[in-house]
C-alpha cells in the first residue's frame, strides 16, 4: 500500500483538483489518500472535507500548529497504513494514469530509497525532473522550463535529490532516518536534506520520467525564491513577516550549505548543460 500525504490550508480549488485527479486518473488502487488539514477555516474548504468523509480511500487528519512542512509530514507518517509514503503538494494534478506503478517499479531495485516524478508547468514545460547541487544556487531543478522532448532521459535517472512536491520513499526508511528535519529545515530544503541522508546510507535517489503530474508551483504558499527576490527588490518597504520569512530562508540555506558542504561542492550528477 502507498500512503499519499497531502498537507493543505484552505485553497479548496487547488485541493479539489488534486484529489479528483488522483481518484479519477490513478490506475494503481492499493493506496490511501491522507489529507492533512493545517488550520483551514474557510467555509468552502470545510464543506468539501465533509463531502469526503465517507470515501473509504480518504483519511483526514488535523494539524493545528503553525505551518512546518517537516513536522506536518513527520506527524502523519507515523500514523499512516502504507508501506510506502508519497509526499504530494496540494498544487499538483495527475497526468499519467500509471504514475504510482511507475514510481513503485523503481523500488524493485533494493538499493533505491527515494523516487521522484517529472513535474510540468501548466504550459507543458518541465518544472522538475531531478535536483542537482551547486555551491552558489544550492539546489537546482534540472531541465527547468525545457520542453519535455529536449530532456535527455527516457528511463529513471539518478540524482542527488528530488523535490517533495511529489516524492515516494519507504516508510521504514523514513522513520529510521527520523523523517524530515523539522528543527533546522521547517520549510525549505528538507527534501534535499532527506535525500542526501538516504544517499549517505547507501541508497539511490531516482526520478522517473514516466510518472507525470502538473505542479502549479507554490500556488498555495509563495515560493521562497520568489519571496526572496521580492524582498531584495523592495528592501526599504519590508514588513515584519516578510523580513522574518527571508531570515528563515537564509538560515535554512546556510544550514544546508554547512551540513552538506562536500556533497554540494562535488555533485556527481551536476551538468551545466542541464540548466
């Protein structure tokens, strides 16, 4: 069984599109859909959740603390039924019906610990097909904004990391490694850090191009990189919350950079031509 874990807060139009695409398009049926409500309050959201209560495939959890991506997923991972965990953003939509089979197939190789999917922007260009490491920019999505046909891999490909916008891993391995780092990486880079710890333990991190979803990137939460750009662009008009978000983002960057200095400096999968 695969436990598909989707944290969310309101934005019911995104959540509904994501959930309905899973229920209607997914050919693999041995899964549970785990929705984690992180403080939703809008009437439409609550009504939608109520409409899902009798669906046997869906479980709904409440997490009423402040948003901490790592903590939310760690909290639920201990309680789900699946042998495999699939972390999924609420701003995604399934494209390929066999997406779960194709991700699961990768684990037939016992040396594989994490599998990611190919994620596309709404215009069909690539948003994610693997993550490379580099000192200045830290984590770079390979082939970002490329047309699909230009990306040079047709089979599952090994990377240093993949994004947790759609990431599958073995539950036992996730719990053994302590899950995501909710203390030092509550919002950003927790997926990169987890993948590097998996690789440190001797497992491979793959991305399969045969599992495809749309990712309407950070539609429910402003992307950290975009937030940073906005802050730098209008530094004299900073508001407290934006300043705090920027400081937190920089702190998480610095933590990752110090912890994985060697790995970032010499990523064996980094290629300049993939950018």
